[in-house]
C-alpha cells in the first residue's frame, strides 16, 4: 500500500505560491517610498487649490478655511490613509476633560468614519481608512474632509449644550 504525501505536497505548493506574492508586495512597498507619497499628496492638494507643505515629521500639512490639517505619510502601510485635524479644542481643566471625553464619545457614535480623541491637553479629529492603492485616497478625499468636519461639528455641538 502506497503512502500518499499530498499534505506535504500541498504545503510545499502553497509556500511556493505564497512566497513570490509576498515578495512582490514588498517590492511594491519598497518602490513607493515616503518621498513618492509626499509628492502624490502634495500634487493632489496643489491641484485642489491648497498650498501644502511638508512638516517636520514628514507629513503633508495644509490649510482649509483657516484650519490646519495634515495627511500622515505612512510608507510602512501603503493601504492606510489618515487625514488629521489637530489641536482644535484645548482642554483647560480637569472638569472640562470629563465633558470633552463625553462629547468625543457622542461624536464618535454619531459620525461616520471620523474619530475625535484627546492628545495630551488638546482634542484632535481624524479620518482613518484603508484604500486599495495609495493613489485611491483621491477618490475619497473630499468626502473624508466633509466627514471630518461633521465629526468636529458633532463634538463642538455637544460641548456647547
């Protein structure tokens, strides 16, 4: 009676098929570096009428209606897109911190995609999504800005109640 070795064969075949795919993904990741992501974000924002610049962290900063925003440049995770509105509400006391946390919770529950959270003694908001390819951020940028502004408005409205 012949012992079959399909389990070994399947395992070896699976590894042979997966390893080249993994290598090609790493090659793509290496071909799109931080400078390429920065340029892609800068070019898009410039086309949209913004005046972007690269900040000290390497992220792409821009202003919209007098507000400062930035796109985090993450060349380690090309499918991750993060748009941030930092420092829009200072926390001026421990009593206010309690109110801020409740307002952030309400905003996060009501808002699509937007996150409102504390960073030390300030409130930040962000949109954090996955895109199939880095350049696909362009397809969702305008809606992301709108969703971010909605999340901030939900937070501010709760704080002013």
